[in-house]
C-alpha cells in the first residue's frame, strides 16, 4: 500500500452531456467534439510534463465516453491495454437511462423530505449507498492489486465524489457540507502513506483535486 498512487481522470465532455441526456450504459454514445479536444489537451499535457510517466495500468469504466478518453490519453503514458471495469461506471440510472434530464425529473421527481442515500429514484437504479459500496470495492481492489504503483482510472464525476466520500469519511446525508464538481478531464490524485501529522487518520493523502490546467491554455 505504501506509495501507491491512484489518479482519477474524469472523461471528456460526452454527447449525452452536450444534449442533456441521462447517460447510463444505453444513453452514453461517446465523446462530443469538445470532449475529444479536452482529452487531446490532457494527452498533450501528459506528454509534455511526464507527470504520469510511471503509470503501470490504466483502468476505465465500460461507458464509451470513458473508454474513448482513456484510449486518447493512453499513448502519453506508454500504456497499450486499457482495462475495462463496470465498477468504475457512473451511477446506474435504471429506467431513467437515455431520457432527457427534463423528462427524467418529470417522470421520477425527487423524494420529498430530507435526501435519503438509500432511495432508489427510478426503477432499476442504484441507490447512492449501493454506488458507494461498488466504487469503494473497486478502489480497494486497486490498492490490493497495485501496491506501490501508479494507476490511472478514467471514470466519472460520481466516482470521484465517491472516492472523496470514502477516504474523507463524508456522511452522504449531511446537508452542511460543500458540493463537489470535478471538471471534464480533470485529475484527482490519492497517495497512500502514513500521515506526518500524527495518528487518527487513514494512511491516504489527497494530493490534488479538479486539476484541469490543460484546459486553461
């Protein structure tokens, strides 16, 4: 575990995102033109800086927008095979998949009262807690399978937020916290090691969050 680095990369802008569609397994049709440009900008940055030159593996969700992003940036870190895992997918929306967000909100309105992480908003959809368990299992698997290595996971905003909920111990139903919005092709990095500031914390450090400097050029 000591020295393991996990870099989570959010995919580029998707066609579903551009069109305002719920992009689950069926609703996702890959990257928009802008999304490809974003991924190419990240690839150029990684080629120039070499900041991820020690990557030993690239994982991605099975959603086309993540796969395309991973395939675009893979040459910059000299990784040929992209490993696809559904555990790194965005929230599974069930019967809401492929609807416009307007239709989704109309057909499956928000639960009345305080938000509940165990509510299944659409038939067949995951609850927040179910997604949390899925993503946590996948992240734990990376640490176990790649001790001391640098691993990249091309995934989704929800997965990045779930990583923060996991390693910061965030309570999902706590309304007294800030909201999080990782940008397309941003980098979020975790590093495993003992804290120099004393006991009482997990042996994991957030190195960076929402690093999208390559989009600012």
